């Protein structure tokens, strides 16, 4: 039997080894934290570990703090920050001290863009949006329940960028101004026929029919949205002028005076651009036809944020102007007449949505739980930051068949 001194030495040695191992792990944690801190140094956002330590320089005042609550989150921020940030914030393993919007905007403003060619490679490897996958993706986002979106969108449930012709406009006023602007750009006249691809809850289709006297066929793969739009059309006596069709836009037939799509192109995907071009080519009248695409885009090819694709917008891709012009409009025999960029209007739109979402937070949390609520808070904050910093753009492109005259001589006819 070992003597007491030997037994005490064994315990002391084991404890010493454990303390040494823990010290090495703590040193590794601090080293990883320092690497993460260096990568976001220009944002002036402070990293704080679960033990309260931080590699942040005390000589600066931070925009806010990222509170890392475990080693797994720290490792994720180091190796795959785009995905790990969203996942950890959603679960509460990553906290934000200070304004979430200001912290996210500071991080978004960092020059983290990969090369154009790397963006092209990532985009080319993305799965195509088939008719089946498009419907499944729409269901995951748009069929969360009309009551959910009614909590924080305007009363017409317009879920695209508003147009603040006057900075003092309310969200509802700016959304109506956007609908008017789209109709003016299309130069709609009573008796025109319009094909709308991806009609949301029907606000634009009903606006065109009511205020401009046109007939609309509106396609949408979201059952909840189509049901809502049909009910509203019946209530307003417009069901004879607007037909809401629960089907993929690729199945549209007939000839129309105008084509319009608000916020749908982002869900098409590059692989499906030939199908969209075919719809335009066969649907838009060659003499006097005109169209408008309103979509989230990029300045350079780049896939959507990995976390947003996983949790919020599966299958989405924001294209560049060149990708739309060469992939959709040119093959359809269309000429670009006008390009507008409303990205700052979208930043303000999302700010208004975020304020309304914050006011309804308890109701959202009660219905969907804390993780869902935190995910959507982060999605709104990240989207606002993307448009505020120029990381994302909001394009309105007016086009017409190349053999047809442009719809207006001067922009004054739209804005005057």
C-alpha cells in the first residue's frame, strides 16, 4: 500500500496536470478570440468570452459587444462566421450588448466580399429552383401565416421595398406611392391586360385594376397568399378584373400589354432564367408591350448569406444587373429602357418593419417561440444593414420588346 506522501503526490500531480490542461484550453480560447477580434477590428465591435475576458483594445469605444457563451460558438465565428453568427444568435449562444442594428451594420460594412470569380463558382454550384422546389421554398417563408405578417407589415401586406417620395411618409403611404410609381412606369391604360408573376397578397394587382382600369392575371405558388388575395378581391368587387392563379409563373399563357414582378426575381435562380425569358418572349406583346422587374440585387455576383438561405429564404439568389440583362432580357428579345436603384428606400422600409416587429415581439414569441423571434429580428437587422451599406441593391428595371418604342420619352412622365 502506497504511503500517505505518495498518495498526496499522486493527487497533487493529477490536479496539477488538470490545471495545466485547463490553462492551455483557456489560452487557446483567448487566441481564437483574438483572431476573431482582429477579423472585425475595423467594425469596432468588441468580442467578450463567457468568462468576461476580451481581446478588445480598451483605447476605443466599441459600437457594441458580441457575448460568446461557449467554445463551440467561438470556433464557429472563427471558421464559418456567416453561418455561425446567425445560428448562435438565434439560439442565444451569442448575445449582442448594445443596439443589434448598429452592431450588425458595423459588421456588414466590413469589406468581406469574396472575389467575383469565387462568387460565380458558389453561384454555379447552387441547386436550381424547379417548379417543385420553388413551391416548397415559398411555403417555408410565405406560408408562416397571414396573421404573422399582419403584425408588422402595412395593412395591404406589401412585402417589398416602399417608395418614400417624401421622407416624412408613413410606411402605408410609401407602399401606396410605390404601387403608383410602378403603374406609372408601366404606363398603364384602361383596358390593358397585365401578367404579374409572384403577386404576394395581391396589393399591386388590385391597385392596378382599381386605379388604372386594367385586367390582371396574377400568379403565385403560395396558397395562403392566394387565398387572402382572392378574398380581398371579392370584398372590394374586383374579382371580375383580377384573376389570382395558384400556379407557377412558368405555366402562364396568353398575350399581355404589360408584365410586372415585384420581389419575385430573387427566388427564380440563375438556372431558371431561360424559363423566365421564355415567358416574357411568348407573353408580352411585341408592339407596345412593356415590363418592369423590381428585385433585390448585387453589384457583383455573390450568393445570399448562408444563414438567411438556411433559415429565412431557401433557394434565393440576388442577381446583378448584368445577369438579369444577359440571362433574362436579352434572350427574351427585350431592351432595357430604365434602371432605378431604391436601396436607401429599402433600408428605410425595413427600419419601419423592424419597429413594427419590435412592437409585436411578445405576440410573435408566444406563437412561434424565442428562437424564431430572434431569427427574424436578426434577419430584419441584417437586411436593413445590407441596404444601408450598399452590400445589397434594390433595382427597378423597365424594359420593352426591342422592336417596340420605349414607354416614355422622358422620366418626367413618371416623376413629374
